[in-house]
């Protein structure tokens, strides 16, 4: 039986509202504290919600957040050097959904508010004090708030991660920048298909939109990291020039970038990957989402894993008597899964912006990538078929039992 009654959720992005909804379902009162002074409406590009992420959203009654306004992807292909290979899909699963981050965010916030969850803006966490009776969060505006536990859902540059462990790693730069656009060029396919294209100099992907235009995303090779703010300060015309240099000779990459007006370009800054995080929690503070596992965009699983972790954390807090034991069970449940996904994505990253050595090896690397993509059950089965059994009690391992049997009852 849980001894946890209240939670401070730091970060009102994607994992934050889902954590608050799941905690409420577990009987724990949660308040969300977001650093930005207002909502993030209209900000961000596209992200994927895999079948496992949709199922996790369903646990908190939020499946619609991944469906409304999304593009369901039922076919995908991989192309390189003039060859295009249709990729098999996993049988019996709903399609992956491409959503606008802004739409997903808005739907989750609206749902949280409609269930009476408080969201406070302009609350940037700067410090926290833990004690036997609870935890107090201190915000940059001089205010503070207390509860039994603090959930760090504050994204890849998490402040909570550093409060738990000042030596925690910083995110690494994948060597590419994210840019997204909507092109007037029609690629002559039905909406519902997604093409992963390895161009002559860099990787891109594109998907036909229901209105006939084509959405696309580019991974531009970039030596040093660039923040979202820095990327937005670059004039769109300069990005358009750079895109034409990199993708101009690719088909349809060249046509996509040339038929995208500069005002329809959106820069996302450097794409990051979070290295292994040694400490996921302290006695009263714990991490979820990108704050603890950001597997790089190559995984197509970032948001889905964030949502899963938020739900699983609430289950553990519901069933175990105190926060340290609940956090330990949560880590046992989640760490092996998220690290496996991150390892798979890391392999793909090498191909997206190949250095001179990788370029020579490209045909071999491509064959390896194809071999894994053509065996979807083996490569993606465990990732995408994962379902959280909300009603199953979380158990701790018997004394002396290995970690493998821990926190049983989930992830069928
Ligand atoms: C504005 C924005 C746009 C994005 N656009 C895209 C996109 O186009 N494509 C894509 O794949 N991913 C995007 N992401 C990342 C994506 O949302 C995450 O990878 C994923 O959904 C996991 O979500 P998360 O809630 O863990 O992290 P995030 O979505 O990053 O949310 C973290 C939240 O915590 C808040 N926060 C940070 N520090 C503090 C603090 N000290 N105190 C209080 N609050 C704090 C942030 O303002 C943010 O709202 C975006 C993130 C943000 C914040």
C-alpha cells in the first residue's frame, strides 16, 4: 500500500502532464510546475507515437492525443543510392502516428486541466531540499512548494537530474541538426506512407500529407551543437540555402527543399542523445521522460518511452509502501527497456551524417541496416508490442532473486 500522497511534477511538456494524470489515477495528488511563463502552443514540429506509446496513453484516457490530427503511417520504405525497399510492418498493431508536438501537448494539457490538475507556469526549478518528511522545490521566482515526492519531467537538459546527482551526464550531440518543412512538391504517393531516405550527403525523411503537399524532415550534419534558440536566430533563407547545398542533388530531396518557402521551415536545433544516467532517483526525487532517457530521434520512440515511464512510475508509487522502494522498482522495470532502444538508435545515427570512414563503408552499413529493418519482429517486436498492465500489482523481487524477475506484472 502506498505511503505517497502528493507529488510535484517539474516540467509541463509531454511526460509531465502524463505523469500527473497517471499519479492522479493512482490516488496521488500532483501539481505540474513549468518553467516557461506560458503554454507552448504552436511550438515544435512532428514526432512519432509508436503503438506502445499509444497504448500507454490509453491507460490515462489520452489515446486521442496521439490520434486527433495525426498522420497514421501504414507503409514505410527505405531508399539509398537509387534503390528503394519497402519495409515490412509488424502484424496486428495499429499504425504509428505522426503528430505535431504542439497538438499532442495541447491535448494532454487540456485533459489534465479537465481532470482538475493544477499547472503553474513561470516556475523554473532551481533547487530542492529532501528530508524524511518530504521534498521542497525552490523556484527561480523565489517561491517554493512541498510534497511527498518530486518527479523530474524537465526534459533533456533536466535540472532535476543534476540535483539528484551533480555528476550526471549532459546530453551528447548526435552530429546532426533537425529541420522540418512542408513542401508544395507532390511525391506521388498516398498519405500514410513514410520514406526514410539516405541522400548523397545526409539523411532525410518525407511523408505525403492529406492535402497533397509533402511533410519532410532533414538531419543536417553539423560539427558543434546548436540550441533551439540559436537555430531559430538563423534567418530561414540561410537555412534554405544550406538545405539546397546538402540535398540539392537528391531525388526527391532537391525538389522538396526547393518547393518549400522559407517561412515554412522550422529549425529544431541539435538533435541530442542522453548517455547512460547512473542515478535515476534519490530518496524523494525521480526522473521520467527525456530527463532520464532520450534515445535520439532515430529510435522513433522518444515520446512513446516518455509516456510509458510516466505511467509505470505511477503504478510503482501506487503499489509500494515508500518512495525509495517504488523508485527502485520503477528503475528495474524501465532501465533495461529504454537502454536497449537507445542502443538500437545509436547504430542508425552513424549512417545519418556519415564521416569519411563511414562513407566508404556505406554500402556495407546500409546492407546491415536493411537486414535489421527487414526482420521487424526481431528488431521492433518487443518495443512496439509492449503493453502496461495497469491493474497488475507491482511486486519487488524475492530476497536473493535476480533483477530479471523484479517488478513483475507489466510489459507483456
Ligand atoms: C518546446 C518544445 C518543442 C519540441 N519539439 C519537438 C519536435 O518538434 N520534435 C521532437 O521529436 N521533439 C520535440 N521536443 C521534445 C519532445 O517533446 C520530447 O523528446 C519527448 O516528447 C519527451 O518529452 P518530455 O516531457 O520528457 O520533455 P519535453 O517535451 O522537453 O518537456 C520538458 C518540459 O520541462 C520544462 N522545464 C525544463 N526545465 C525546467 C525547470 N528547471 N523547471 C520547470 N520546468 C522545466 C520545459 O520547459 C518543458 O516544457 C520538443 C520539446 C519542447 C520543450
